[in-house]
C-alpha cells in the first residue's frame, strides 16, 4: 500500500509539471523579432520613427521613392514608409514595416530565415491563429491573439524564403 501511495505521488507530480508546462503560451514562435535586428522597437509600440532608425543604424545606403512610398535601404534589410520623406516629415514619420533580406537573421527555435524552405516555415507557425497565403508569400499572426506580430515570408521560385517582412504599425 505504501509503495502504491509513493508511486501515485510521483505520478501526480509528473502530471502537474506537464500540465503547467503546457499551460504556457506555446503559440508564439518568436517573442522578439526586433531586438534580433537591432531595432529599439518593442511589440505593441506601433511606431518606429525615421529619427530612431537613423539613431539605430545611421544614414541609409540608399533611399528610393516609388508609388508615394519611401524605402530606406541598409545592407541586410530595408524600411518602408507610406509617405515621401522630407525635412518636415522626418520627425514624425513612422515606418510601416521592415523587410529582412539577409540570411544573417534567424528566428525562433527552428532558426527560420532567408534561405529556409517553405515546409520549415509552415511547420514553425503551425499554431498561428491567422494565416494568409498568396502566390509568392505566406503571412502569419505569430501567436494566439490578434495583438501579436504579423510576419510575412516571401518565397523564390524554389520555395525558399527570399525575404521576411515584419509589420511595425497597425
């Protein structure tokens, strides 16, 4: 009888540990994309000012305006602004997104990044509550809440990631 009680106690402890572990939010694949890129931006901040970008990375290598948008290019990623930047707007303009184009950055436990296969991306975001698939990209809501990060993976003709876009505003 005493052996049985000890065995049951051990079983209850193991079961409790498993239940507590599974109660954690495992739906989030990557908790902080931005610090990995070196951005002084935090989830739910919804503004990454032009002046902050300059402070974080210096002057862009190239600035391109196209269709009323401004793209600020750095070696491994670029920022997109929904307006043309000028002397009057740079103090209040916020980037809409940042697109990673380098294989230097890897995200989550599976180290998904530029060069990863589409199957690896799909597997990594299996618990995402929102997914949008189009011809050359797949977007995911990273987590179980609509407040979580929106991430888009763009694929080349060989179904490998060629770019990753992270939303910076609502």
